[in-house]
């Protein structure tokens, strides 16, 4: 396939690089190959890790060589279907955009020159593509933030951000799946746990899925939080097709 590079990464990994930019088209090719290798595994391949623009393929060199694996993947890519026709899932994540949880919401609104209600409307009015997972278990790198909401990160990162916090950092938005340090502007919080080690699977979503933030009240937050603690809450899913993907 034109423009695809195969890179040797040590003695047990191969990286298939589809481009040198962040774009949904390139990412859809990464997802296609990832799904293909999951559905029909190549003997000797141990794990595949998708990123914004490439797929890392870890293999057992005692079972398959780099050259043989490269040939098999090239053959697989020859059968790549029209990525625009792929279907995808969108998960609806409830978020409480209130002062208690969104301590930087007012700053984001002031920086954007709009009201907090307009920030909430814009932030929750987009389906965000999950390009990749990383940084923390269940941390989704999302694409699609409205350019009017682009806000610089904090000059001094916080030492502890609560689990479920939703923030904006530069051109990205996302959810902190576990409590951790961080420098993003916090605009809300979800009672849902994107990552739960006791749950199967532990991560709610995958690269290639979409996230839709759904505004909820503080009362609804408390209700859902109680359901989550009892293992009685499930997020809603919706299928996306065609040009939405």
C-alpha cells in the first residue's frame, strides 16, 4: 500500500506506519489493520497496539521472522476495504458540568469569549473519535474538539485530579480514568469509571470508538454514582455508519 512504512522495533516488534499526521482517515486504516489481525491472527503475533498513525505489532521471533510478518501484513493490506464504509460505536458518557466539578469552566468560557452554557453546549455537541489509549489505563486521546474551545493547559499542573474529571488541554479533551496529576482545565466530571480493574473488560471503550458527553445535573450524578458503585449502571451505546465514521 502506497505510503505505508514498516519499521523494525528491536528484535520482537514491527511498526506499520500509515502517515505522519493526526487524521481520522489515517487512524481508520490503523483500526482496520488492528481489527483484521484480531479477527484473523497471524501465528507468532503476541499483541497489537494502535496509536494515532501507526500499529505496533509484537511477535515471537522464534515463531515468525520480521520479513515473513511484513509480507503477511502487506498481503493483508492489499485486501483493505473502503475505510469510509466501516461502522463504529459511540458511547454516551454522562457529565456533570457544575462549579463543584468544573473548577476551570469559567476560565475556559472567558478564554473562549462565551458563556459557560455555550461551552457546555459545544463540548457536549460533538462525537469524539478515540484515536488511541495511553498515558493512564483507559485514558482516551480524543479528536474533534471545537476550535473555539481550545484552551492552554495550566501553567502549574495539579498534583491530584479526581477520577472521572473531564478536562480540556490545548486542542484535546478527555477523561481522567483514575486519580492522577494533570495539567488540563477541568470543566466537569463523570460518575462513570472508564477504567475498573475488577470489571471485564476493565476499559469501557476501544480505539476507534467514539465518545459523546451527555450533560447531567448534580442530582443525576449522585444517582448514577450510586448505581456505578453497586455495579448496576451501564452506559448507552449507539451505532454510527458511513460518513460519520
